[in-house]
C-alpha cells in the first residue's frame, strides 16, 4: 500500500481506509481479515493506517490526509492528530453504514487534499523506532500453527505469536508474507 513512498514523495494520502480488525468499522480488517485478528508493533496496537503510516514515517514521509469511516478516524486521529481527515461514512457494523453520496465524498476529499498540501509544513511523521517487536493475534490456532513453521516466529499461546524485526519495513514485509502463507488454509 505504500509502493513508491521510498522514492522521495512529500506526503501520503490514505483514501478509503477502514478500522482495524476486531473493530465495528465498515470492512474492518488488518491486512488479511481471514488470518489476522490484532497486530501490535512495540506494544502499540495498529491497523493498516498505523502500520503504513509508520512505514512512511520510517522513510521521513508524513501522512497529510486520510478518508474513511468514523471508526477509522477515531483510531487514526490519536496516532496522527496533524492529519486532515474526511469522514465519508458512519459505520453501522462490518457490512453496513451510512455514506455520503459519491460526488460529496469526492468533493470533500478534493478540498481537504488541497488544504493538506497547503498546510504540509505543519505535518509530522508517525514513527515507531526499531528494532521492532511484532505481536500478532491470529484468527485461528491453525493460522498460528502454520505461521510458526517459520523459525523466526515464537508462539505465545494458541493464537498469539511474536517476531522481531530490525525496522517497520521488515515487520510489514513479514506480515505480508504471513498473509500470503495464510492462503494455504483456504
């Protein structure tokens, strides 16, 4: 989701984001809804927005603007209070919510993006300093069984495992590899 951020961009927009897994947000998940229940980096629980903001932050790139439902914004704002947010829907649950009309969402995103660019000097980066300890709660014990075949992972309990990474980028890469592995159980 952050492809290209390493090429020296000035800021990131997160469009159409959602709450983290186990929240009540519309389509709430973290990377892989069938495999991952919760993810923590250095003790801080994060959804995709936090993970990818930390990845961008590791490269010195701030998140400038983000859009999504009210649950997503409620999770992201404490991590990144400088970000300009656009609420495009109110969550009713995983599969339901009240949304703005597409044209209204588009217009609000356009206006807020322009404002975020104008105010870029006020932006900060969200950082999680390495080394990184990742704690992952899986959706099932079968996922934990599969993932712990990878020697770098340590089992904590039936559905929880940990691994160490030297950076956020390495931790996100490992999570993406585990996500790909999970398709073996489908």
